[in-house]
C-alpha cells in the first residue's frame, strides 16, 4: 500500500531535523591520517601503527619504595608496567588541540602556553604548586627567538635550540609526533601548531601575546605551539617518603606519580590570565589547594571541586569490590572490560582476583570506583580511559555536546560509539589502559610514616603510652603531652626512648603495635564501619583467628546496613553488639591491617555524612547528560537520598533541600591509607591547614591540624588561613563564626566578563549553534530580514497589482490559496503578540544585560520588540489588499517600509555588531566584595522558571541601583544579601555553602580527649 502524502512529508521533515544535528566529526588524528593512512587499516590498527606506546623506562627513578634494608629504591617494573607509567606521565591523547582551542574560546580564563613561561622557573611551586621538571633549564635568548618569542625551558643537555633535544634517563626522547616535547613543567607537553603557517608567523606578535590579554584570547590569534596535558599534571607530587630538599627543583627520585598534585592551586593554573575583577577568578580561587572541579569545563552549574585523588591500594580496592553490590551496566558500557582486557595475567593479579574474573567482567559486575561521588561505576578500565576524554581528547565531539565553562544549556551524552567510530586517539588510549592498570597495581602501595626520613622521630617526638594523670594541653595543641623521657634526636633509626610500658620493645610505627591499643579500640568503636575494606566474613584467615565468643558461624550476618550506620552517626552512637565484639578482636590482629584498603568503597548518602554536598550533587553522569555512558544503570537509577540539611549563612537558619533521583547525593568512602601525608581532608580539602610544605614535618603539621578539626568540630570556627600562597586573606575568625564554618566569599568587586570578540563563542555555546554561523550570519539576519521586508512594503501596491492579475488569470488557484493567506496572516499576528509578551515578560533580564554591561547593548529592551515588528509587518503584507481602509493603510505602507530599512541599520549597528564580535566587552556586575561565590556559581538553569525570573529581577534591580547611584549611595554587600542573595539561594542547585562542615558523628561526641588523641596517633601509622 503506498504511503499517504502526509506520511512521506513527516518522514522527510524528520530526516531533515535529524540531519541538522551536528554529526560526530573525526578527531584530528583521523582527519590527518585520512589522506595518508592505509584505508584497509581499522582505527584501532592505525592507532597501533602511528601512536605506539613507549616501552623504555623513562622515569625509572620515580615512585621509589623503602626496601628491607631501610633504603629508598626504585620500583622494579615489567615492560607492561613501564608502558603504563609512561602513558600516565607523557601521553596527551591529542588534547593539545583542545587546550589551544580553549585558550582562544575560553573567555580569557585558561592559557597553558603562558603557564609554561620560563621566567616563572624557581617560583612555580610556591605560587601554584606546579612541579618543575628535572633536568631542564631556562632558554637562551637565541632559543626563544627561534621559537617565535615563546619562552619555555629546555633540557640541560644536549644544548639544543627549539624543541629538538629532549633527554631522558633512557637516552633518546620519545617520539615527538606522539608525545610532544618537554616544557619544563611536569605533565605539560609542547607540540608545534599545525595551524601556524607562514602567514600566521607574519601576524604573530609574541610581546603582545604576553602583555595583551585581549590579543592572546582572540580566536584569530594563532599560536606557534600547542600545549597538551598528561594525567601526570594533576597527579604527580613530591614523594612523601623521599621529599625534595627544594620543592622548586625536585629530582626524579623526589617525585611520586600516585600521590596526587596535592599542592596545586587551580586559580594560579587554570585561571592564570585572570584578574580579581573577573568573577571567574574567585570561582577558581574558591577551589582549595589540591582540588579541582572536574566538571568545570563540561559544566554542571555547580562549583564543586574535589581532591586530586591519591591512588592507593588498587589491588585491595579491587578485592573489596567483590564484597560490594555489583553494578548493572547499559549495553553501551558493557562491551568494555571491567578491570582488564583479554586474559588476566597471573603475574599481575593474585589468585583470588584471577578466580573472580567473571564477577569483575560480567554484567552486573563488581566495580572498584575512583571518583569521590561514585559515579564512575562501570569499572576501573573505562574510568582510566575516560580520564583522557575529560581532559580534552577527541574534543572535536565533546565541545558540541555542552556549553563550555558557562553551562546553562542542556547537555547531550558523549557516546562511546562516537569515540569508537571517529577517534584514533581513543583507540590509542585503549592500548595504554591495561599497562596503566598494571602499573598502579604495582605502585599504589601505602607510604607509611615509619618509612619516611626520620619518620618515627618526626611523627612521635613527644609520644608515649597513655599514663594516669596525662591530659592534653591547651586547645592549640590538643594532643601534645609531655613525656618523662626526652626524645633522642640523633636521627639514626627508630628512637630507643620510644618504648612501650607493656612490652619494653621499641615502638614500631605499625598499627598493631601494643602501644596503640587505645587507638585501635576507638577505631573499632566507630571508624571501622566505613574505613575498613575487611568486614565480617571477608577474610577467612582473619576469621579463624577470631574467638567465636557468641559470634554467628556465618560472620557475614554481622555486616552493617545503612540503618546501622545511621544509628552510629546520628542515633545512639553505637554499633550493634555482636559487630562490636567482632571488631574489638579484629583490630588486634596484624592480618586485619596488612592488606586493608581502609575503606568500604561504598556510596554513603550525604544526608548521613552531612559534609558539604557540592560534589555529591554532580549531575554529569545522570541519564541524558555528558558522561551517561560512563556510569552504570545502577547509579543512574539510584533513589534520592532524601532531605539534605544545611546552614543558610545569610540568615543562620538550618534548612534542607532534596536532590533528585538518578544518582546525585552520595559520596564514596575515602581511604585512610597514608592519611598523614595527604591532609587537608574532606572531599574538597576544606578541613585543615594548608601550608604548602611537602616535608615530613610539614605534612605532619597539616595532618595534626586537620585531624583535630575533624574530631573537635568547634576548632573549625577558629578561623581559616586564606593568606596561603594561593588566596587572599579576607576570611577571618569572625567570618567563620558568623557563617557557621568556611564560606568562600569574593575578595573584591567582580564582574562576569565576556570579551567582545568572545561574544559569538558565548552565543554559540548557549544555543548550540555553529560558531561560524553565529559570527557570520546570525548577527546580520535581522538586518537582512528588515531590508527584505522594507523593500516588500515599499513595493507592496505593485505586488498587490501582481496578485490581482494572478487572481484573474488563475481564479481557482487564487480562491484555493486565499484562506491560507488569512491563516498565515493570523498565525504571524499571533506570533507577533507572543513576541511582544515575551519581550515584556523578560524585560528584567534585558535590563540586567543593558545596565550591568555598561550600556554595551543600548536600547536592548527596545530592540527586543524587533521580532514582533517583523512578524506584524509580514502579517499585514499578506492581506493588506483585502483589508478595509486599505487606502488609509496604503499611505502608511511606504512609511512602514522606510521604518524597516532604518530599523535594519539600527539593529546592525547595535546588536548585530556585538553578536559578530566587533563590539566591546560584556561586563555583568559588579557583584559586591564579600559575596558568597557559590550564590552565583550554583544557579540551577533547571529551576522553576518563575523562581529564576524572580532571582533575575532581584539581581537586575540591585545592579540598576548600583549603576545609577553615586559614591556612598551605591548599594553594597548588606543590600545584596538582603534583596538578592535569598532569591539566588532559592534557585541554587546546591545551596549548601559551608565547605568544612560534617563528619561530626554521634559516636565521636562520646569520645574523651585522650581517646581522640590516641586515634590520631593510630591513623598516623596507616
């Protein structure tokens, strides 16, 4: 049966609409190889041929451990493990193209080429926590001139000009076509820019590039080099067991690939071109040292930084996943491995992991999670591969699917199938995932304090077993007691004076040492519930050593549920009796501690932990969002965690909100492995002092401060040191008390700034339209429409005579068309009235842009009625010859035509010029000094439209008053917090602004000061 015409028309319309959506483009490698690669090769085969892994041990002195002889020694790595470390250290996955794109389209926020400026050598760690690459030197003037004026470090030997002489431990450098060249900053790699031609050379001005932000951030400024980012940039740091003498100039043996970039300051790195008058400066500044908002670029419209994870105990973490509930995967995710591609090698995995291969690779499957919110729930393999996508690999597709940095546009999923079919770099990354897994299984062992230089002396200088009459000293040093014996400061091995009264043996610094019994008892009373990967029934050897003593034969019956955790944390503060009996015995056995991941690796509702909920509220992994394919169905179908309580710093009132179903609201339990070396604490590093000191002594100062604030919550209100190398000093103890904790506030008046030449990028990002069309067509489309309509109106009576002639010549056709003319005219009239309503309804939004941008868009509210005028004129033009009083209307037709022509010129000189990127900067603001940063950063674009409109009107009114007032009459923070802040908080995606709250559990309130101090000493040994 033939299809009806309307069905064919509907099918055609559907195909047109689908065809209009941007199709996945090829990545740069596929496009480049397309003309030269053997067409018979698949993308995976091209990746293997043109982007082979590096298997020489380039970084052999890194990641050392303490051997049985007590000496620091490098890891003994297999070829597979070497490939993994090399990938982590220098593989960028082609993201150099993304970071170059972002430097020109990122609203002047990020420029990695400026970050490698060699003039900053010797002060990079102090200023931003960056790691200076060993074996490098400042360039000569001749070298800089040869590099078009770009300043970056060179290898100390050989003395080569321009990026040609890279020297590694293994001799010749890795293939620069694959890995680029060294820059002098670890984790950043330099690549010649293929867009930089002879014409670009003639236009590029290096002096202006370094001194003129507008020139540097212009999309038309083609740089001679690109800078790519390897994972090491955010994960390499000073080695706790072998810290550098000078952190500005470490040696390879002073560095660890797994400890995390815990001293990095995001504002100094990713906002290195910003000034304090830019609101984004304060957003990035609010991200505590050692944290980063990984959803900053694919924005989820929450400022929710999280720690740059240290990678500890991967093997133990995998083992723990076998005891947690498995995750159900979608078909898109299930085609990828869980932990290991192909066959599990026995030389890498222990027998129990080999035996559990089906559980780790099936569907549902056991999952060892990495991200703090537990959203990366499809397996370690894909989690490692996704890292490269998140830092810009195959950005050609990624940037099509979301609005970079600003957000406020519905995301589309970054599909795994698109990567498979269009990205050579994705396939090249897959070649490196198994090797990275092998490397982390080898390199992620704990870094115990006892193995650090003089660790026993530095860690327990005044330690002794609890004695009757001992009491902690003043609140500044809660856990410092005065021993009867002085500590030997010779520095030669474990100090003989650290002797327990029970055994007479030297203190070992191990968690099962007899002297730490009280700390273990405290751990068994509460901490064990979440911070132990070994739970009842998990370890048969341990269970054989535990005396039954009324315990059930099946010890797994003792395992805790969420109700038990709530009882411990928010109820009576006790664990079930039988579980406590098991725990009290378990913690006394060395087997309990020796391979303990010190975390259940389970998701815990933030409504239970009551820590800041920012990161838990991330939405990028939910259904229909950017990372949909990288999260399990189990995660995406989680129930809401219910009511989340928070403190409103504006009113001091305790309030609550409820996150949606589908994933948000959970935190994965962090490990306590090597906690002594990784303070400050919490998912956002907001708890404890940051001192930028990677020495053993410096880490212990930070650890002690963080642990005391963890166990004595009142200490958190004593103030926060924002006079650290990364921040301003505008948070005082009084602020902390008034806010109920640390609320990050702006340190100066600031504006939301979009440079004039970035306006097309901004519009394209907000709408999803092509930047080319936004820059070249959209700005002039209203003018063109006005011109066409104006000419039509001027010639309307001539057109009328043509229509009359047509009606006489083809009367039947004319009669058939006539009703449709009236219908079309009525539709245009209705659309015109709708446009008038929208322009009137959103006049507050337009006024906000009009006034706060310094009148960059003058008469914007008047211009907003342009669409209505166009639609009305079109409606009139269709039926003017049939209207009564047409003779009167005829007199105004020519006038209307001239009005349209003038309006076209008016729009071209106003909105059109700005949309084309030819106008001035947009500066929305100012936001007052002292405003909580996240009031604006957390605005939810999906909030009820009415509430959003109220918030916009409140902000618009405030800014209008500011711009129209003079001197002391201008409104400030007090007026802002009274008239604007409550409205902004009501549309916040996360209104929980106190960064360092939570973890103040009921069982902790029952501990004595002595018990808390004993717990601090125990955790120090992990």
